[in-house]
């Protein structure tokens, strides 16, 4: 949880150098279709970026997201005990009065990442591939900046499970928004569909129809965090279930900050909505798969340790 401006110029930073490297790649001639995966690490921690991006957000103008100190009091287990506590990073920032500083640093890293993405997109726009290239921009997760008394990710609440997703296809009309819920697991089948490649048996669903008509009806989406913990999100309702028998339901239309868990405040209203959303939960949890992966990992670690010992013995 480190943050603050760098002494380096942006031209010396990792993500900017990455963007410039891809800029040179887009200036080359290719005689067959190509795929480019451009990884920009920011705004991942630590929130360090050159001073010029901090200057975009004077501290006095920074607004910390709303939070309530009793926000977690209505997420209870079967014994009526509160399940979650305020996150240690949130408490640290609050104790030392640096909530604004942390948010400022996050905004600075977002603007830095935005400029790096712009370098690549400008290079594409100025290349001969501008009119026949599919562009997808996304983040791999959301981020808490004090909401639900938390910093970081690794939760099933809205702030961590919703993320930026922008898709541009050749010939697409400008500036159309879609409020439907989709999933990152949908990206690969969507690209397969858009590129006219052979169909494969995949867990995800192509969202090409939504790119053509963003008003189409669409099913809720599921996010899983470890075994037995799932989030089911529709456009209005957000249902969360934990392996400890803990449930949450939020009305995103009237409670976008997810302050009121309807499971506790209005169980009669919540029951039929939860019954509907439960239909989308995974039918199975992959116990054996996880155990097999763990066993293989431990075996590989043991082999590595043995090899190092053997090498040391030889020396």
C-alpha cells in the first residue's frame, strides 16, 4: 500500500516504455493477421507515477468515495455475528489521515495508464491497420478506495467485480454504451466469433450480438472467489453467497454503494430475488481439480529442492 510521485520522467517508466515498444511494432509491415497483447501494469499497486500526473489532481479537489463505518454490520453469519471487519489498509489510511492522498495517487496512476494506452492507440490510428483492427481495452478487476471500508481487490462486492471494458470493431458506430453484464471469460469466444475462426467448446459466451445491438436482453454474470463463494450480478440486483452460509443481496438501482443488505433488512423481498439469481450459480466446485493442481505444484517444488541439493552436493 505504497503511493507517491516518482522522480523519474515518464519516458523512463516501465509502462510508457512498453507502449513505445508496441508503437514501433505498429509501424512494421505484416503480410498476415496479427494479435497484440499490450500489458499496462498501472494502476496496480504501488501507486507510484511521475509528478506530472499527481499535478492533474490537486489534493484539495480530491473526493474520497463515500463510506459508512457501520457498513459491514448487516453481513451476518448463522449465529448473528458480523462476518467482515474494516480492511487494515483502510484503517491505516484513516488513522494517519491519508485517504485523500491514496485516492489522489490512484487517480494519478489511472491517468498515467490512460496516456500509455493513448500512445498505442495513436500508433494504430496512424498505421495502415487502423480500419481493420479489433481493439479491446479492459481491466482485470475492480478496486476499492474505501468503499465497504476496504482498499484493494479480492472481494465479491461491486467495486471489485466490475471493471472497465471497451471494444471497438471495424465499422462500429461511435460512442454506444451497453449496460448489460458480461464476463472476462466471454472475451476469447467473442474474438473467435468476430474473426470468423472455427467455433470451440468454451465456457464463455460471445458478446458479438451486444456489440451489434447493445439493448438486447442478457443473462446475469457470475464471479467466483475461491471455492463456494460466488457473486451473481444482474443489472438491478447483486447476490453474493459465501461457503459459510452467509448471503448478501443489494438493490443496485436504489443502493449503488451496497450499503443495505436486503437479506437482513427485508428478507421477504429478498427471498424470491435470491431464488431467481441462484439459478446462475455453478453446479459444481472443482475439488479434485484443485487437489490435483496442488499435488502437482508440491511435487514440482520437492523436485526443485532435491535438484538444488544434488547440485550443491556435486559442488
